[in-house]
C-alpha cells in the first residue's frame, strides 16, 4: 500500500464518505420544496432571448453554474479533477479545486491540483485554502494554478468534528492580512463548507472587506457527519440541525441588505443543489452563481467524460429552457421572481427581521 500522510488519507476518506452520503436522499431536507415561484401565464419571451453568458473576474463564462471545491493532492483526486476540468472547459463554467493546504507540507502532491488548470487553460479557476494561511503561501497557490480567484474556506464546525482537527479559530487577523495583500490583486471568496451563513456572519466578512461570499449551506455533504465517521470515538451529540441551509442563508443575505444596505458583491450559492429547478430557486432568492460539489463528484465517479458531458448538458438545457417559462431572459430577471415561502420559512424570516 502506498504510504499516506494523515492529510492525504483524510482527503481520500472525504471523497468516499461524501459520495456515500450523496447516495442517501433521506439525509436531504429538501429545503427548496419550501420555496415556490410565481410564473406568468403569458411569459412573452422565448429560448432565443435567454442570455446567460457573462464575465466573471474578467473572463467570459457560458453559464452561472460552477464546480465547487472538493479535492486534489491524492491519487484518487487526479482522475476526478481531470474529468471535472475537462467538463468545465467544455461548458465554459468556473471550477474550484479542493483545499490546497496539503501543499504546505507536501508540495510534491501538486499535480492533481494543477490538472484543473492544465486541462482548462482558458476558463475561471478558483484556488482554495484555509483562513490561517499566510499571504505568501496563498500567492504561491494562486500562481501555481494561475487562479482567477481564491476561495478561503471557513470550517470551524468541520475542524471541531475532525479527529485531528484544529481547535483555534482566531481567523480575523489572518483574513484581514489576506484581504489587504492578496485581495487587492486577486478576488477572494469567503466560503462556508456546508453550514451556511447568518446575516451577522455575512456582515462580519463584509466588514473585513471580503465582499464575495459563498454561503454554502447544509446539505447531504455534512462535514460533521463525514468527520464523525472518521473518528474512532463517535461524537456524543447529533448535529444534523447545526447551521443554516442555503435557502436560510440567502434569506439572511436579503435581511442584511434590507437592514443595512450592505450585501455581498457576488453571491455564490451552494449546498444541497443537484437539479436545475433547485438552482432556479437559488437564483430567485438572490444568488449570482450556483455551485455544486456532491453532484459533480457523483458524476465523475460513475461516468466517463463523454457521458458526463451528455448528462450535464441535458441539465443545462433544462435549466435554460425553464427561464422563458418563468418570463425570464437573464439571471437578473430570475432574481426578481415573486416567491411564496412555506410557513416554516416565514417564521424564519420573521425571526431574522426580514419583511
Ligand atoms: C468538499 N467541500 C470543500 N470545500 C472547501 O472549501 N474546501 C475543500 O477542500 C472541500 N472539500 C470537499 C470534499 C468533498 C468530497 C466534498 C463533497 C465537498 C465542500 C463543498 O465545496 C461545498 O461547500 C459542500 O459540499 C456543499 O455543497 P454540495 O456538496 O451540497 O453541492
């Protein structure tokens, strides 16, 4: 057996456990069933008028859907990142790599990260690091990938559950430093890893000058559950209700905007999305871009690239075709659709002060 560092072993296990969880729909709370959209009976538009191409971080992309952070640095990661990079290049969509923190101690493991750029030379690629990393290391990682932006993952709950996790969460000074040095050259995206962001959390990041947020809410990819399965002694409590869903995080963003006029410049929405209809609803709640991880992992693990292109191509076509049904031509139009929220979500909006 190839010798593995603890970090390599962890990353390998993350892939396997996340895929197992994704295949268990009973873990899904179907947050999107609680959001319904009003459609016009006279849409007065058509498919030809739909326009989804735009610039992201100065580069053209075809769709506002991105492959979110997952992996790199292990043998298992190479074929996954290669396929995802080719998929991203084919559809001209952004792609994030998984945490590159492992390269601090094992720089020889860079190849599977670099694959994300090697096979996708033109399009938007995000590097990914933890909040405690130095600006110098962050710049090295950006250079390695010729990354267009840097995702900084904020994962206290994951570290808590991780058997070998870090229990020191003093991140503000380091984030401040990263924003002042790296952030002035390369856009930074402050990112959750699947526990969502309250209005107060979003505001604390905005006040640090971190204006691009990935709200990544609760989904089947639950990093407390994933780390718990890696522990020799399981956690005592059940944390399945820890955090906020993406829907709640997007409503929290609207509440913050309403109360303070402050809001993320670009809102990346992820956590629990696998269908075009769920993505449409995330846009209707204010997302600018919608990301998926577990969906793409599942695709990459079970299909050759040609099938991935066919399956995700059909996903994108269905997404595009739904816009005119809703009387929409652009993502901006989707953001203005009238919503009907479930009583549970209405109670949530009342409690966070959103009218
Ligand atoms: C992740 N995610 C993640 N996020 C991050 O910022 N850095 C990372 O290294 C990883 N690693 C990782 C591995 C695997 C196998 C998965 C499935 C996910 C979290 C991911 O980017 C996203 O925030 C959550 O997975 C929620 O989205 P989905 O999976 O519900 O689409």
